[in-house]
C-alpha cells in the first residue's frame, strides 16, 4: 500500500503484486479475486496481525480467513520497523445488519399479553452511533409508559396487542453509512373480537326471514360459535343447526324469523379459537320494521335565480336507520336530471339551475326495507333577476306545494 499510514474505507485497492502467505494455504486465485473485486463489506470481526520479514513492505497485504475459509479483504496501514513489516487488519465499512426475534421465543406462539424482544445484530467498524427501530415503516421510539423499550441492540415490547403485529426493521448508522436489516414479519395471536363494536339494528317483519351476519376478527380463525336470544322475559341459547360458520372462520350466519312480538329482542354472538373465548359478544337488536313514512311539510327557501333550499320534516323511520333522497325532473322528462342524498335530515341545497325551466322535485325517505312514497313539489320555475318578483313561480297549488307520489 502506498500513501499515509491511516485506515482506508474503499473496497478496491491499488495494489501491485499480491502476496499469499503459505501458512494460510490461500490460493492465489482466491486472493486475487477477493482483492480486485470486493462486492460486499467484510464481515470478519477482530484483528489480524501478521509479522513478515525480508520482504518489500510496499507489496504486502493481509488476508484474514474466517472458519469457513472465505477471504475477507481489510483496509490496511503499515508500520515499517528495521525492515520488519507489521500489517494490521483494521477495517472501516458500513454496518452489516440482521434482525431476528429473541432466541428464547417461538414466533408461532406469541399471544396478546406476552412480552417479546427483538435482536438487531450489527457488525460495523467504526462502531455504530445510531440505531433506529421501525414498525410498518414508522419510527418506533422508546416509550416506557407505552411498554416500548430500547435496550442497546434489543427492542422489548411488553404485553403486546394485535396492533403490535406487522413488519419490523432496525436501521443502523456509522461514519461509513446507513444500512437496514431484513424485514421481520411479526405475528400476534388473539382471541376473537367483533369486527364492528356498535350494536347492529336488524329490521324484520313478522314471518320474514333475515340473515344475521356475525363478523369477527381473530388469529387464528374461530373454530366455533354460539348464539343467544334475549328479550325482556327470557334468555335462550340458539340451537347450533340454526346457524352456519364460514370455511375461513371469520363469520357466522344465523337465519332468523320472528313470528310473534316475543321474537323481537337482542341476539348475541360469541366466537372461540385456540387462544380463547370472545369476551364481549357481537349484539344485534331485532326490531319490527317496514318502509319509512314519507317526509312532510316540505318548503322552498332562500331562492335565487339558479338555486334553492328544500326543507322537509322526517316521518317515522320504520324502525330502521333512514336517509333521504331528492330527485329533480324537468317537466318534459320522466328521467331525473340528477339526485341528491341527505343522511341526517331531509335538507337539500340545489344550485346551478337553469332559469325559465319548470322543474319537478320529489323527496323520498329510504331505509333497509325500501323507500317511502315520494313527496312532490310541482312546477317549480326560476326567473332571471330582472324578471323575478317574489320567489320561485309555483303552480296554482303554491299554498301547499307538497303532494304524495305513489311508488
């Protein structure tokens, strides 16, 4: 090596002839290939020190052999003393990083509530100065209250939950660069829980059969289910032959037919897997239901030459959640020009309407059983500002513009 006596950080070396040391039994071809084209950072740990005499030190290099006889090339500096040549294997390279689950843990047997740890194995020279943990691409900071603990090259997670599952990576930095580990996919098994936490309302008329779907989340999938019915007077187990479990274990379907008033009440569903029993059931409130009643007292407000507000009052929802639908027709067409939906109340704002065109507006209430009769606002016409006097021109029923449109 030529130049100053200092560590190097390149992987390709401007050597003259390559010396192999006989006692190492290293073939020249191996040494040459390794020296001339080093494709990855060396992984030898420790220091190789070889003292050689009676040679021209300018052409000496050192080659360290790992137990599996793979040659590692190392940055070199020289120390010439009275013709003796000391060459030290002192390497500078970016971190080599690998990630694995703690050696005492079984990756296929991690459940909610367990404590786990990951090991980030690093070979680097100089020593790493920063180690970062990532979960699903986001930095995972040390947080004792959140039971996330960084400890040297280990990550400890206490009382893991299903949210702890996912992809883990450790990223390491030294003066030579930054490298990331392999991606480790971490699985956390847990007992079943409801996919939807809220109580689901199911509407059914007497004698009507409805399919009630109990969807759960679980790892591993559920192996069995149970159902119960409850009304104000009694609680009953539902016979297993009345419901089915899907092949993937994520849902159970119960076909239910209320026959009398006593058949309306709540149905509860629990699932079981190898981790345990579902603690909180999925709950379905079965109610007597039908189509919603029509809206009422519709009126037009805040009219301009091209816009207007339509405001109505909601009727009975039929025992189920309802929303509202408005359809706008021109007087010469049976096909809606456009429609609008309102979720909470029958209020609609119409704009970009053409002047001097007569429109017909129809408002419906809608639930899972269907839609109500339509309430019609007939012959609504908008005028240009110069022509308009006192609001939209209505038909002769202007004092009571709402009428029922039968489906």
